[in-house]
C-alpha cells in the first residue's frame, strides 16, 4: 500500500528522492576524494624514502635583514662527516640542484637538474623502468650521463625509447642511461627532473663547489631527535658558530610536512562532509513535508480504514514505511551517483568506501524514520468520525 501511494504521485516522489540522493552522493564523493588524496600522500611519502631528514642552507642576510636567497654553506665533505659522525644516521646523500634547459632534436624543455650520488636511488625509492642509475665509477670520472624523470621523457621523446640517446643540458651533451617510473603530481614535481652525477653537475655544468641539500637517512623513526642533535652539532662546529648565534642551516622532516598536509586535508574533508550532511537534513525536511501533504490528502482514506478495523499501529506503520522507502531509494540513487561522480569527475580508480555506503543507507533510513514519524503519528490519531466526514 505504501508503494502504491508513492506510485500514485510519481513527480512528487521523484523530486523528494533527488533531494536525498544529492546529499548522499555529495558525502560519498568527498569521502572517495579524501581516500584518493590519502593514497597520493602515502605514495609521496614512499617516494621521499623512509626516515629522511632534509638539511638545507639558511637564508642569506643583507644589512641584518633576511633575504629569499640561500647561503652557500653546505659541502659534500660535511655530508660525509654527518654520515660518519652519527651512530643513528645510516647514510647521507648530497645534492646540488639547478635549472636546466634540455634539448633533443627539435624539442626542448626546461626542468630541474639534480646532481647527486648513486645512493639517491635506494634512499628515495627511485626505480628505473628502463636502463639504470649511474654508478660510483661514472660519478668519480665525471661522466656526462643522465636519468630522465617521466615528464621530461614525455616532453622530449614521446613514446620513443630514450636509452642510449644523447640530449643537451645547458648546451652540454649527455647520454641517457635510465628512465624513472612516474611518481605522479605533487608540490615538487618529482617527474620533472633530470639526474646526473654530482661531480658532473658541480664541475662541468654549474662550476660550483657547494651543495644545496643533504638528505640524511635515519636508522629508525625513534632516532630522529638524536639525529637532529648530531647534525646540528656537526654543522655548527663546521660553520664555527658561537653559542649565541642561530643556525645558518635548516633541518626538517619530510614526513611531518606531509602529515600536516594530510591532517589539513582530513579537516577540510570533514567540514565538507558536514555540509553534505546538512543537505541530508534538508532532504529529510522535504520528506516530512511530502508525508504531511500525503496525510492531509488521504484523511478520508484513513477514516475508512479505521472504520473497517485498521488499528492505529497499522496506520502508523503504513505511513512510516512510505517515508522510509522514499529515503532508502534516494540513498541507493545517491550511492550510484557518488560512484558515477568518482568515475566521471575524479577519473581515478574506483574506491568504494563500504563503511560510508553502510552509514549512508543507515542515515537515509533514519532520516525517513524521523521525517515520517510525526506525519504517521498524526495520521494514526485522526478521529474516525471527523476523518469520514472530511471533504
């Protein structure tokens, strides 16, 4: 009887369903988007390597004011001292990075050139999908070899294999010996990079003797504080800083930086979910309104049913079922809508948050129950004589 009543007013029922479905689809869309973002952050954490501290130069000063430029005060020798002088640091990776103009045939691309050592690959989980990383021997001999990031490869070679091909980096000819797997988008564009031996970068490409980053891989996450103390002690001693002077370098944990982003993303997702839940409440008000109109339209029917023996519980149950059916069907449509949004808008792999799908259907049933309770109670407690005389 409840389904028959809903079919008797199809347009009104459909409009009510849409209100519920939009709220559920919005909730699922935000949850799926949050899961995808969480996966991307975890992937970025893996690409940075485990338990890594980043040491960078401090900001330069001009007449006592800090500027945006960095001081050139880190050296390869200091990276070696950190590795040998600390018991909790497994290895250090010195890096000198700068801008580079790459060319291959008639194509060119501006990218970041990373001069580093062979230890960079295992520390940062850099896995070549073609070729290999450069060796210690190639670094000692200042060989002009390079490994391409995925973006640089696409811009210069398209679908052509880059291995054993020569490219120009700042007008210097380099042999491509490797291609790295794509790591995806992030704030540092990890795919838009070219890796070369550190000695080649310093002496053949940029003409410098300093480095601008030291990556220190710590033995375990519980050793961060000791590692930080060791790095500060060794660098302050190397830079001959007095006790009253501030550090002229910066040390930061990459995982904490990403964790902060993840926490911010979670808070934003929770806020958006709250807004979506408000839309569900609005949809519930719509259900209550429809049920109140339905009760008003069917007062005479209620009187006849009561007169031939229907109890108040039967009347109450009938109208409750109508509101619950409306909300539940709207919830199912909302789940399908959320999946469609995931496939069409996000264009990522389908992540079905089964827990949230269950929550959504329960919320819809609860909205239907609460929204229909008052109209159903009002219908069940109609005076039989007045209901029969109602025009």
